């Protein structure tokens, strides 16, 4: 890691530092006054990796039609964390959970397809518009301790499409064209995520790893072994832009220096934007002075 001068950060002067401070204050404390001056006084910028070598992706909160009851339209369950299981060690894999129906009785709600339930697990949160009326907000409750493997990477390895074209929508199309093979594809990722019900206002983002809501366009997931949670992070990412964000979340696939996952918001448009981000850029950690 290399300390920088503020003048070495293109776009720093033009950012909305007050918006970044508002996101920071969800999980930290900052005084009133000029936000840019506060960031420059309290923190020093540190280059995390070589310029252009940071790897950014995007994530979002899906918004899906759902039901409290299983039906022909809504066959795919989202599950609560089962009681009495020791999750300090790896538990059953996805294939074992499905084949053995190990989570029977732990269904929270049902969505329209197995791939949508799977992608909600990947995102770690979901907003459900119930057929019965009303909305459920689900957040991450835990996982089975098995390693995460990308089904997009699996389809690339099978020659379905090149890496640059392997978006969530491309995965959905493959699943629609190959319904009998969907579960086998999903089973190549042994990791399994459980949900919990959240009581959140409509306009609030999902809960991040710090136990507080994340902010669209201002929160990102990082590897906390590299960047402490709660830290401001300058992001320079093609297709997204340059702005100050806050490390307020983590993810199974977010590992190593320079790895960042940008929270884009909720719903289909946020999902489209998130799926389009897979780029190399620049990550600068704002390390607290002294």
C-alpha cells in the first residue's frame, strides 16, 4: 500500500463529499461542517493495489413477486436458518440440501423459479412483493459453510458464452432454455444462504455486514482482512465512475486486496446496472490518521 496526496486522486474535487459523509454516518460519526475538509483532515489516502488492478463488481437487492404458500406459480423456496445445526463447521452442500429436502419446514416464502431463489442467495437480500398483498424484506441470516463457486464461471467453462457476456440475464436465459438442467447447474455451487425477516422502511437499503442499512451508490463490500469495515474508500471504476464510498458490507466472493462489490440499489434496474459491472479500476483506502 502506498500513501498518496489528495491531488493524485482524479475527480476528488468534484465528488459530493456530503453524500459520502451521510453514508459514513450510518455506521460511524462525523461532525457538521464542510465534508471534504473533514475527510482530508481525519483520513489519509492510501493506494490499495497498483492503479488499474482493483477488481469491481456490482450487487443489488432483488425485488421479486412471491407468495407465503407454494404453488405452480411460486415453487421455489427461500429458507430460514435451521435451529440446532452447528454452523461453526461446514454443513450439508446445496446438492445434499435439495436431494434430502433437509430444510423442509423452514420455508419463509416462495418465488417463481429456482434461479431467482439462487440469485437472491447470491445477493444476500431480497424484497418480496407478496401475491397475498404486502412486502417482505429478507436479509442474510447465515450460510452452510461450504465454498462459493460461480455458476457464471461454470457456464463459461462449458462454452456457453465468453466471460464478457456472462451476466445474470444471460444465466437466466440459459436456465429458461434448459429447465431440466437448472438444478444440476445450481448444485455446482455448494454454498447455501439462509434468510431472516427484516423490519425495514420501504426506502431503506438492505442490512450490510455492519448491521446497518447500506446506501445505493455509496456503500461497497470489501474484504475486511484488507480494509476495515466502516472505512471510506475512493472508487474509480469504468462504467460506474469516480466517487467516495464506504466499506459497509462483505461477500463470499469478495476476497483480497483491491476487490470491491458496489451496492447499486434495489429492483430490476439496479440489477441490470449491477450485472453490467465487472471491471478493473482503482481503489484508494482512506486510512484514519494517527
